[in-house]
């Protein structure tokens, strides 16, 4: 019931949504539900597809940066820190599939700090040289720059 009404609301209001914490057609007892228990669907239902896509660009950019830096870090400690941060962001993103935890200020703070940790760990990690990467048995792409 909750998800079918949410998908219907998204189809009917794809650009702007129904509004933050507005009735999207699902009821719990005699009162309407204020949100969907899936953060991504909740944001899409309330604020529309463009806002949901814009919100998701932030963690995806952080994850892409973290993956690149974890893979190219010279020291094992730097690789471990970047990978731990990436794993933490992924865990937080997966938890949002089953709840709307980012509505809670504490959880949003943890999410922001974790994304910042990935960026800090990636910036601190020094990149391996081509010879170090080749020595580790990894494929090395050489570009003509």
C-alpha cells in the first residue's frame, strides 16, 4: 500500500513531488502517512525526481573518489582508511533502503561526517607511481599527456 501510493504520486508529480511531508495517498489507520519508509522513494515522492537525482549525485561522487583513491594509494594504511570510509558510506546508503533515517539530524550528521572522512582519507593518500602499480601486478593504463 505504502509503496504503490508512493509510485503513483511520483508518476503524477515527477518534477516537484507532492511537497515535504504532504499526503501522497497512503493511510495508516485513519491518518495519512507523512513519509515513505525508503529514503530515496521518500525524497522522490516529496520533492520530485530532479531533487532525488541531485541528492544522489553527492554520495556517488564521494564513492567514486574514494574508490579511485583507495585503489591508487601508495601506503596500505591509506588504502585501508579510504576503503573503510567507502564501506561506511555504502552501509549508510543501504540502510536508507529500509528506512528514512536521514530525516534524523544525528544520522544526517553521521552521513556528512562519513562523506567528509572519505574525502579527507582520499586527499591524504598519496598516489602510487606507475612502476609501483605495475609491480603489484595491476593493469597500468598509460595515457599520452
